[in-house]
C-alpha cells in the first residue's frame, strides 16, 4: 500500500496490488499525516492548525477507523 | 513529476498502463489470451523504447503499471525497466508464471523497486498444472512462491478456471493456504486468443460453476480475512455484460511487445482499427489524437439496443472484442447481454458446455490446442462461427 500525490488527478491516491483509490481532499490530508510516528492527537492538532479550525476530532477519528477497516492503515504496537 | 497538460476533449489520463514486454513464454497454456497470431507480430521493443514509453505515459498521469507478457522474466532488461518505472513513481505489478524467477533476479527486482508480484498457477497438483501448461513447471512455481515470501512480497496468486480445473477449487484454495497466500484470484477464463480456440473444451457447466462458488463461499467463512479470495464469474453466465476496460480508451493503455498501442490487450483483433505504434508516435498523441483510440470513446459508435439503453453508461455495451468474435461486428452489443439480438450465440455455447460435461468419459469433440509458436504461425485469425462447431 502506497500513498502518493498525483498531479494528473489533483489528488492523493492509494496504490496497492492492481488497485487504486483516489482520495478526496480531507482523506488525503489525514492519510498524508499518518507517518507511523505521530499519534492521532498530534495529527488532529496539526489538521486543526493547518485548516484554521477546531472540533475535527470526531470526523478524523471516524475516518481513521474506516481506513483501518479497509487496511489502508495499520496499527503499530 | 512534471504536471500534466490539460487533456483535450474531456478524455481522462491512461491511469493504468500495461506493458506486454514479450509474447515469448515457456508455458503453453490452453486458456492464454495472447493473440493466436502472436508469432506473426513484429520484433520486440528494445530497452530504450520501453523506458521512453514509461516516461511519456507517466507524464500523462499513468500510475498503475503492469509488466506482463508472455513471460516478462524472459526479458533480461526487466530490472532496468522496473528501476526506471520506480524512479518515475509508478506502482509496479509483475505478472508472472514464476518460471525464470531466481533468487538473484528477485533480489535485483526488489532493489529496483518492484512493488508486487502476481504468480499464476494452472491447478493444485503437479499433474494438472503441468498438463494444462504443457510444461513441467509446478515445482518451479512453488520455488517462486517461496522466493516471493522470503523477499517479503504479499503472496498474490492467480488461477485461471475452466471446465478442466474448476472442480478442483477446494484443492486450489488449500494449496494457496499452504503457500501463505494473502490474495487469491480465481479468474474464470475469458474467451479470447487461445482460450477462444479452445472454448468448446474449456467452458464449464452451470453446475460446475455453482459448486465452485459454493466451495469458495465455504472457504471464505472458514478462513476469514487472512486470505482474500476473489472469484471472477465467467461473463457467459451473466445476463448483462461486463464494463470492459471501463470503456475502451478511458483509463487503460496496453503496449504490445512490438510497440502496438491498444486500448485493451485483446483489441489487436478488431479489424477496422489501425492501432498506432510507439515506435512512430508518442504516447500523448496515441492516447488523445489517434483515430483508433477515439473510435470507441463516447456513444456515437453504438448500435441498438445499446444506443438507447438506460444502462449504456454503466457497461458501455460490454466488450468490443467479444462482440466482434461472436457476431463479426465490434459495434454490436456484447452478446452476453440478454437484450442483444445475438444473445442466443452465448446460450448455445452454454448448452454445448452442458451436453459436453454430461458426456463424462466420452472423447472430446476436438483436441485442446496448446499455445505454441509453431501453431501460431499456422492458425488463421478467426471469428464466428464459434470454434469447435
């Protein structure tokens, strides 16, 4: 599974064996910050700073759960 | 990466690029979709040509890359092709029989940036695998599987199903489990190329298909999510056609060994189109400007019943190659569709498969034709009437 920015599609895409998912803006912004180092709280704080907003916790958490279910992300011990 | 120029006429980029690096193959599979006339095609592109194709297609936005054939490991420049594709940002899938995979090569491919390997098996036992491919390759495939695991690639197996092996699905899934597969694609034969020649021997009966689906369901319930099994239903058994290639010329670009650019790897057979070659045209002009790639875009080419069908934007009238093979006109509705006036051609083939599988032990109506260079020179490209009578 690989995440990269594709200029031709103006989107982040997830690439995996014989498949591709084009991500919308918020999904791309979240996954691009999931680097295996930062915690979920760090990522939410960073997103809220970047987009000059607050109260993203529920939305971001819900997406991360979905991404885990779809194996777009994996949990580190 | 260089940002791509805006596309003319609302046509999107060729997101999927398939390089058929060679038609040479150590196997002789009866269900191969390569063109039966492969021996008559021109010389293979050289390394520099392939690298140029990669660069030009990537600039248009191509990102999923398949390296296939024939057997791509036959090319001794596979490693530099992979290295350049990786540098350009492709996600690289190698589609291989495993024959020719050595530790030296897989280690070099890994270093070059290969992302994924799809390994084919023909059946679950040495006897059937080797019979169906007309080679002694089962052990070599098992060795390739061990190397794939050792080099930490996801184990992705592909097994093409047909009348002669579809009753072995339980054994095939057990083999996949033993090999540590994460993904298994049970892909029913699509009837193009050599498979089309052998259709009368390969098309399963409905009872066989239903048994195989039940076995697959049962396996999924038992194995859970540790092994994902995709069961690709043969479209002859459907009442609506597949959205083949998501419409010709919409997302998929294949380059044949001799440099012919195709909107589907089987499309070389379509008679009225002159497909451009990457030796004389760049990928941008091929994709956006060539008459062959524009011919089946949109809906202007459609005939009834597709032209006025409310489902035409969902399935694009099905597969142009199948329409051509079965009816002689690529602009007809795919006869798999029950709305097609030619649907009886599909049901007749299914009826023939029913009676053939009922006649257990009876000699086959015609011998299987194994993919072979010598036979490729001898066979005439043909469409209807259906093979095997």
